[in-house]
C-alpha cells in the first residue's frame, strides 16, 4: 500500500506520435496565431489544445469583447493575424464601428460607441464584440488553411528535455500518454504550464502549489489583475428597452444597481451583435488562484450560483430583462494572471512610458493611455533566460505587473503569438537556437504577414 503522501509510478516507455518543426501547446489567441504564422512562414507546425475548440479565453472564456487594436490616432497597429482572422467572421456576428470612424473624437460618436464598449478616453476604437461560435469556426478554418496540424482534447503533462534544450512535450488524452517532439516548443497555455514543467524560472502573484506547496497562508492581492470569473450569455432580452431605461431614467437605474450590489449583483450587461442577447463577463471573484485546484473548483461552483441570483434580480428589476433566460455559461474559467516568464528581456513600464523602441521589436501594441506612445514589443520577453528552443507567447510573457495588465488582452496575445510563431519558424529554417535568431529576418517575415512594425 502507498503511504498517505505519495504514490509510486513505475517507469514507462512513452510512444512518440509525431515529430515537427514547431510545437505549439495551447490553442488560445496566442497559440492559434503562433501556429498559423509559423506554418505560413514555412514550418511544419502542430497545435495541441485541451478543449474541442480553438480560441481559448476569446471563445471558451467568453472574453468576446476584444480590446483595442487601434492606437489613439485610429491606426490599427495590431494587424497581421488579427486582421486575417477577423476578416473571416461574418459581419452580422461582429459589433463594432467601421474603420472610417476609428480615432474619431466626435462626442456623439463617442457616446454611441462607448455604450457598445468601442470608445475609450473620448476616442472611437476598433475593439469589437464577436459571437464566440463564429469566432471558433474562424480560428479553426484559418489554422487548417495555413496547414497547421490540429490535435484537440489533449493536455500537456510533462516537458521533454535534453539538458538545457526543449525537445518536446508529453500529452495525455483518450489515446493514452504520447509524446510530440519538436525543434521549437511554444508555450501558449496562458498559465505557463509547459515552461513551469520544464523548470524555467518565472514569477507569480498568486498561490502556485508547484512553486510552494506548503504556503497554506498565502494571501493573494485583491486587484483586478487577479480576478477570476465565470461568464454567461442571456437570451430573450430587449437591450434597446434596457438602454432606454438606463439613459432616460438614470436615477431609477442607479437605485436598482445599488440594491443589486447589496445582495451581490454589481455586474452590468455587455451588448452583443444581436440585440436579444447580452453578455455578462461576471460574476468576478478575488483572492483565488487559477493554479490551485480547490480554488478553481470553488469559483466554478460559486460562479454559477451567483449567475442564478443575477438572473432573478435582473428579471425582477431591469426593464428589458423580464423574459431573460440563461443561454450558456463559459466552458473555460476566466483568468487574468498566473505565471510570468523570466525572460531574456522583461517588458517594463519605465521603458514603454518613455516611448522606447526595442532593438528586437517584433510587434507594436496600443498604449493603455493616450499620454504614452505606442508600445514596442521585444522578442526577448518571449524567450526564457536559460532554456533553449522554447518561447512563451500570451499572458505568460516576461513583464512587470503594470505591463501585464494590458499585454494579457486578446489582441496583444495575437500579436505575441504571431511574433513567436515566425521567430520559431525562422530559427528552425536557419538551424539556429531561438535566442540566436536573426531579428532582421524575423521582422522581414512579420512584415510580409502584415504585421505593423516601427522603423528603426
């Protein structure tokens, strides 16, 4: 009989199901962009995803309000993969302003689009809300057309290393335990699961049992950065009736929301492409870790209980919601932060606030405030400081918390994924380690794929 602390597992031989140039683990925004871009750059790319669909937080997590892709002048600086993907989504599945309005500061336009979450700091932006089912299909078809090999319903459970070099990943699935070997591995899990398994150094602001299993009294800071949530969509609503109530009976609306807050219903609906459907990116919970199994389970349970409470409250108190019904809940739990890589470089606020253009720039993000210039993305923040032939793309990048607060958003993950995928393809094609890849060649390939880069 095993003791109460451990179970002995006998050694085993794990079959190799496939070898490839670039292995991407995680089919969220960063992973899809990485695999498609690597394949477009000539690499044999495999994308492995734990669910039966692609898109991660942007589909399964119901983060279907996509944050800004335009800068404060209205230029779409997050383009390339982002543009190619969204061009595939049917127009009636997208809620957002036409491109001729991007950057407008006309007060009437700003008021109209701000109500639809497409205007910020008195500027109309390209930040659409998208039907998640149509976006899932767009992700899948785009990946397949680029020649990506998709493997769904498989979970990465162990890193394959040879000394300091990544060689592949072991997966568990209905088919058992299998390995995929690759010249370059891209961790696009969001949580940094693969680089943590591989022993790469990282930092975190949440409780991580892998890092400190004895830290029973760990206290997670109660910030927006560390909120977790279940999202939901409701059908049978009349959003025009609700908007009219909120605009023309503002005192009654505020009184209703005040009553709701006192019973744990502080959340507001988001508009969708259809006016009879609404999105709640809530309820939100603080003080929980997305890396702790008990915390994740608690958020799932309590989140659905809170949704029932929200639905009852809105039906009874909000015009337009009298006939609302629960359409669906997000199959993926909403997570904003878990692990951040210790990279060759670290994206820090002091640099982008000063407008520094990185010498290894591989993408450009809008700044979070009009006081600052566009933000230069360095390739080094996607490369582990000590582990070879690996990249991390998405919200597990190397950064300080302030930079992470906006770099974790969906468009920025597309941006980082495309950069990582192209860098991996150039490295494998050149026969060099990722950390030694030619930056001019990477930038040239990215430009060919429609990525906006600043002159150097």
